[in-house]
C-alpha cells in the first residue's frame, strides 16, 4: 500500500481512532462498524478494479456514465451502499450535530455569565470612581483647613517667641509685677463675693 492509496489514509486514521477511542468519543460498536465499512469498501474497490479491466466492463461503464449525465437521481448514486452503513453514517452525523448544538448552548450560557460579571464590575468601578471623587473633594477641603490652621499657628508661635525673648530684666520684672497685681485683684474679687 502506498501513501497515495486512499485505503492507506483510511487505515491510518482508523488506527489513530482505535488507539484513542475516548478522545473521539466512539464506542466499540461504532469502531467495529467503521472497520467493517473499510473492509467492505476495500473488497468493493478490488472487485471494481477487476471488473473495470475487462472490455465488457468498459462498455458497461460508458453506458452508466451516459445515464448519469442524462439525469441519474441521488438515490441511484447511493444504491450500491449497504443501508446499515448509510444509517450508521447518518446517525454519526446527527450525533455530531447534537454535540455541536450542546457545545454552542454551553458557550452561550458562559457568555451570558461573563456578560453579567462584566456589568457588575462596571457598576462597582463606577461607584468606586464616585467615591474617589468625593474623597478628593474632602481632601482638598481638609488641605485648605490645614493651611489656615498652619498660618494661625505660625502667628501664635511668633508671638510666643516674642514673649519668651524678653532679654531685659526690667521687662521681665514689669511683666511679673503686672501679673501679680492681676492675681491680687482676682483673689479680692473672689473672696469679696
């Protein structure tokens, strides 16, 4: 058998399928049907080759070709195939179509779930953006208040520095004297009442 022979390709493919039937989701019964189909087809092809080599077969082939060109129906083309092989192939095709349909339905459901998740994430990101905008406004207001407080503290610290830097002793004694007088007045008022 050469690689150009269609049965070589068919047997190679069958060998791959038989080696790993789980991957192709085929049962033992379907594998056997396919093996039988390949063997039956090989026999039919061999018989056809033998028949085609005879002169009467050439004349008969020309006659059939003329009939085919003049309007043979689709039923005539498949008349040579055994009915159970046709039904097995039809069943296989139908199963594959059903599996494809199920896969498409599953993918549609998964797409709907992903779409829902994306919507939720979009809503959450919008809310987070709004919250960040509010926080930015609050931080700006807080920064302004801090600037005002800082300027007030600077002025108070400067005044405190002036008071603490009275270098002349006369000023210090004057300040102490004024404070003592104020203390005496407060005590008199407190006990007088």
